[in-house]
């Protein structure tokens, strides 16, 4: 009976689910069947912080960088207080999405850490684009297929609803240029093979 009880408990344990950020063409977070969109996060700075963490390397940002980006006009004390309030709000939103998501500090670095990691459509697009362009020296049908797959991953500009925000403008322009470069490379590769892939 004890063994069967342990097996039953083990079967009740839900597998960890990766947190997914959709940033191209709009903003949305997905964790299994649960989702979180812009309109459900009422504090604008909380939305901005979440997007910054999604785009940051390893999804970490130094505390001072966060304060400078989000509250450049405030004193260090006021900015720190605002950050504390923003984190409180954001943790509430994230807990509703997945209670296992951790948002906190590792020494001076703010991190976002779900139970099974994070994936973003931006990273997927950049990796696919990098892979496609690495084939530039050997153009063949596989090159065209890889390039087309990367092109299809670009489902819109980065966070278009944020407008000309200084927080995301530069990265938006970089991704847009990468997309244009892919289109030009795709056209060049098709001309090289004298073919067209619909």
C-alpha cells in the first residue's frame, strides 16, 4: 500500500513547463495552457521590466542598469523604491501564470527563472537566421529551405505596440535589418540556383 501511494504521488507531479515569450508582432507569455498578455499587467513599468528581462542575455539584468533604464530621472533612493513596488506587482502576475517562476536578485543581478527555462521567438529567429547565413558559401536547396524557415519566423516587428520607445527601438531596428538581410540573401540564393521556392 505504501508503494502504491508513492506511485500515485509521483503520478500527480506535473512536469516542468518552459516559459515562452512572444515578442515579435506583439507581446505574450505562455506557460503550458496559461498565458499572460500586456493588458493583464496594469503597471507599465512592470511590463517594461518583463520585456527587458525577456530580451536580456540569460534573462538577467544588473540592478543599476534596471534603475537607469526605467527611472533615469529619479534619485537612487526613489528609483530603488519604485523597483521594489514594480517587482511586487510583477511577482503577483507571474505567480498567477506559474507558481514556480522565480523573480529575484542573485547578488546585484535581477533574474527571471522558471522551473524549466525560458524560450523566446526572438532567440529562435536569430538562431535560425544565423544558421541560414552560415550557408552563404555553399548555396543549395537546403540553404534556401533554411533561409525560408528563418524568414517565416519573423512574424512582425519587435514589440510594435510599444511605439518608438527608447527601451526597445535599437533592438527592433537590429531585428528588422536582419530580416531584410535574410530576404536579400533568399533572393540571391534563388538567383544562384535559378529557382524559386514558394
